[in-house]
C-alpha cells in the first residue's frame, strides 16, 4: 500500500546551510510516526516542508500518491493536512469556540458544521468550560490544548504535531499523549509528532524516524530505536528539541 504522506529526496538549504539533505519520510495510513533528533536536526524544517510552510530546495512531497510540493499551506489544509506549532499560534481576540469554528470554516467554508465539530473538539480536549474565554486569557497549557483542538476541527487525514507537550508538566504531558491516542482512534488519521520527550515518543508511536544534522539516521520500531547504538550516541549530551 502506498504511503498516505511521503517525501522523496527532500533537501532544504538556507544561505549555504543544509538543514535537510536527501530525506525520505513515509507516513502510513492510520500510523503514528515519531520524528526525533538532537537540537538542530531539521525536525521542524521537515514538518514545515510537509505542511507547505517551507518549499524544499530539491525533492518532492506526495499526499496519497499526488504531488503537492508546490501547494501552499491553505491548499494543503483543505486537502486534509493540519498542524500545530512549537509556539502557540491562536487568534488571541477570539474565544476558544470561535478559534475552533474558524478552523472548520477555513477548510470547507461550511458554517453549518463548524459548531458541531468545534463542540466535539472542545469535548476531546476538556475545553467546554472555557468555550467563551478569549484565547489570550488562557493559561499556557490550555492554549496548547486549544492549538491541538483547532488542528483537528477540520477532521484531517494527516495531523502534524510540533512538540505538543512542550512546557507541560508530567501530568499534562501524559494527558496530552492520551488525547493524541484518542484522536487517532476517533478520526483515523495519520499522525507525525515531534517531541523532545523521547520516552513519550517511544510509548506513543508505531514507528520512529530519527534525524541527525539534516539526514536520516534511522527509521524503525520503538524497540529498534531504543536499542540502536547510533541513535543513543546521537543523543549523548544533546537535547531532543529542534
């Protein structure tokens, strides 16, 4: 079966710096794929390539067998690719509910379904009690939950999560991981997740893709990644954020 989302020979250069070098990534239908690596490995750059925020210098991106390399982020969102960001990007002067409704309308233009989908997302993320609160007035951890809720409101085929547990305490991080599992079951989407907490990645994901200095170091099952000497070496003294 062909992958749901993939890159082939993707290279990204910034003024002489090679952020990604000939990277091939595959996300299967219904798969949770972890993307890990030391600081500066190119993880967020690759997520930007997948979501259309970064045009590759070379290589291409395919969604369900169709090349989408030249598509901008709104077109990819309408095709079913949603994402979150390391830094929370909400509409600060809109309420929690309005943030979610806007995500639905921006993808399919249907206000009739916006409230229903928004309400479902608010339930999943335990946000109903904050539905009428302005996004700017939410605590940081709640803002991160809203960012994820908004990303799934369009019922994506692919969900790209950039460090969803960043800045959360242990209990919040565990709750976030459980929510990701619930999303995966409820809407049956493929998920790519970057997370600095490697233990969380290894417990959550079906496969793990390891980047180091812009190149693929390993791709394998959580157990294969956990025991791989090169992967262990790449993390010595490094923070897996990046």
